[in-house]
């Protein structure tokens, strides 16, 4: 398999699921919501979790801005802000940008702006994540999540450099730069691309270009300019705190999202020469996605249920708070039809599996 040239052929997933898994799993999940009377959107527990991470993020920022604390205490608050920021990305913005947080499009849009307030662009995320990644999961040359940086080789079809043999040692520090990259580079680069995944000669609405510029400027003002104006800190002390916040958020975000697809067992699947995929789309998602740590309730609350990535990929417009319950259904139906359900029992096991994959992908390609 080689990276698929999207400009030459459109990818087509198989039209039918010969196993019967897809209609049954959809019917069972729909039956669950009908029989329980539950909404597919956020409940009070989801709102509670969201309030906690929002307060952790901007509450920490507010405390730092008071100037009441020592530089070391401010550093601890900056790290706490980074932990909160990752939680906002997982458990507020992610659901909202998928239209899953609430049935109200306006509220989803407003909650989605929390992503922009942390330095990333929600509009571009919906293109690269909601559309490209969710549709073409683990298809080399199309899924841009496999090409986040040439520093880390996440696909067997990506270019390999000699330093990749050590990537299991430096990948996590590289992940920690994710939000810094988002704030200063990635979104601008994506807006300037003519081709993004399957989109050719993509033109962006002027309103989104204005939003990009205004929100980036606002984030730079409140995260950099204002603290330097207000706080009695040397520039290097501020820089340490700023980097600590972003590297904490970037590391958590990077690791959690990689545990969904770049672990042992998940597959890299590509089309034939005519652009045809072997499996129907939902089956493709089952084969390329993995879950972890279902029994860790605290982790589940913090990362917005994204340890249930299989359920998220199958039902992205269902709020993540419901994934543990529908996960039982998906796993049971998958077992009946002998469909893969990739799972690691703990966070540690999932991280270990990801490191093993990084080591494997970093080895020289056999001739």
C-alpha cells in the first residue's frame, strides 16, 4: 500500500456491509436511547465536568493575573491551566464542534469558540478532524492526523528518516508543542493551503478568515501581552510559565488522541487502484480505532469520554457522556459478528502500546 493520491481518484467505501453488523449496531443504539428516554446530547454530568475544566483553565489564569502569588506558585497555576485547557478541548469544544453537546446549533457554536480562545481554530478543526480524519481514518496520504509533523512517523507509508529510530524517546516532547504550533503556525498554514485532504482549491469564507485573525490576536493579547504588562515578572519567568502551560496541554492532547489510532492492533487501510475501499465505512472505523481504560471513571470524565474512541467514530453526533453505555452495545454486537473491537484495559497499557508502535514505525523499511 502507498499513500493514496487524492487528486487522481476519489475514495469510495464499500456500499454494503455483508456481515450485517452496521444495521444491527445502529438499531441497538437507537433502541437504547428510545427505551431509556435519554437525549443523545449533554446531561447534567457533562455540564458539571465542563464547568470544572472551564474553571480550572480560566480560574487559574485569573489567579495568576492577580499577582498575589510567588513565581513558583504561578508556575503551578500555569500547569493547572494547561491541564484545564486540555480538558476544555476534550470535554467542551470537541463535543460542541461535532454538534453533539446540545441540539441547539447556536450554543454548540458558542461553546466551540472555547477552542479558538485557547489558540486553535474551530473552523479548521471541523475540516481536518470532523470531515477528513473521521471519514478517512488511518488512510495514509489522506488522514492528516498521520502527518502532524515530519519529526514523528505515525504511518508505515510516511517518509522515514534516520532519526525516527529514536522517536519513541522524543515523540512525547514533540507532542507537547502541539498547542504552541496551533497558536502560531498550523492554522495559518492550513488556511493558506490550496488542497486540504479531499478538498481541492479550497476557498475559505471571509468571515472565517476574519475570525482566525481576531481570535489569534486576542489570544496573543490575553496570554502574552497582558501578563507581561501586569505581572511583576522577568520576561524569562513569564516564558517559563507560558511554555509550561502550553506544553502540559499539548502533551495531554497529543497523547490521548494518538492512543485512538496509532496503537498495536489498529490497521492502516487504503483503497485499490480505482479508489475502492474493501470495507463499508463503519467497519473501516472499527478496524482503525481503539479504546482504552473503560474502568477509569476519573480519566473518562476529564477527557470527555474519548477513551471510547470507537463509539465516538461510529456516533460522533452523540455526546461523549453516553459512550460508556453505548460502548457496551457496540462491543457486544461486534463480538456477535466477529468484528474487531480494539481495546487496552488501562491508560498505561495504551501508552505502552503506542510506544511500541512508534518504535516499530521508526525502524528501517525492509527492502
